[in-house]
C-alpha cells in the first residue's frame, strides 16, 4: 500500500519544553490511525505539524510523498480535511450557508451539503444560525465541513469530545463510511472505545513519545489475559483462572446448568496504556 504519511525523527520544542521527541510512524492509504493519549501528550501538536500549521523543530515529515510544507499549495489543501478545536465558522450565517461557501471553495456541488448534514444528524437544523448552536452542534458542523469534499486524507482532533452517545454513534458510522470509500483518517482521541471502534492501528503517545504502535488487537495481546468471568443463576459472579482447575469448574457449572453468561476478561486499550505508562487517560 502507498504511504500517505511518513514521519521520521520528528521533534518539536516550545522553548525548553519538548512537546514531541523522536516520533516515527507511517500511515498507509486507506488506514484509520488513532493517536491516543491524555491531554498534553502531544496529539494536537502532531496534527498541527502534519497539516503545516506548525513547523517541526527536527525530523522529516511527508504527506502524499511530499514535504509537509507543500500542503500550503491549494492543490494539496483540497486533498485534505481538518477538524480541530478552532472552528472558523461564520457565526452570523446559517449552517447551510457556511457549508455552501466551502462548496464554492472546493468546487463541490451544493447538493453535497444535505448529504453531509444528514451524516452528522443536522439536516433538520440547516437553517439555524451558527451563533445559536451548542458546542456539540458546532463540532458536528465543523466535521461536516471537513468531509464536504470527500478528502483523500482526513485529520480529526478529538472529533466526538462534546457529543452525546447518540450523536457519537452516528458520527462514528459516518467516519467508517468515509474510510470505506477510500479516505485515510488520522484521529486523535483519549477515548479508548472510540479507538477500538474506528482504528486500523493505534499509537500510544506519552510525554511526546510513541510507546506503542500496532493494531488494537496486538496492543491488547501485550497484556496477559488469564481469567474468565461467569455469571451464575442467583446473580452470582465467579472469576476463574485459565488453567486445568478453572476448566474443571466451568464444566461442573455447565453440567449443572448454572451458567447464564461467560466471557474472557480481555484487557482494554486503556488497561494496556496504564500498564505501559503508569498514567490514566
């Protein structure tokens, strides 16, 4: 697969503070990559460098096989979409009129506006002025704007941080559909379940360094899973080791018809992150 993003030896200093230290990773076409970590770990700084909003202190950064500074060229800008906390929306205009302006900028048919508003659950609100929207609604408008032109590469910085579970589920469905249509996605989040649901690979970022970069399945496999939990009749829960004695007990419970549910206690991405870094998300 073609490399859409290549980062080698990336470092970023703010004064004497190292926000990023020797960061290395590759994103291939069609992947959804999650950069995971708590606030202050370097996630947003990475996105700003990858979108040419910040200059790197050291290292090589390429997007579409070109130095990242070339992203400022309009032909490259039309190939990317960006959602950050700086909305840049026109407060006095309606949702529809905001997006219609970007249709003109990207050369997109205005019929696309209703499509993207439907995907972020805002179609019925398209005539509302932006200044009257909640924070979560504004976030959905900026996401609609970022995907309006079906970019080749989409950067999402905490895309669902202000959303309720219903809208979050709809946004996730839209992101998955965009990815299935060929868009490569670079996502930052501290929501481990979001990363599980959306990402091909995840990077754990801690104090400006990547401490793990792999598929969610392989990341979870780093932590040993040695127990299973059984819910028995009478609402009684039993946890057993994965060994011969545990297997014998499970057989006894099954034989007597006591088991209501059984599941393996797989570690979450959050569990592995804490194990690696000693920090909670």
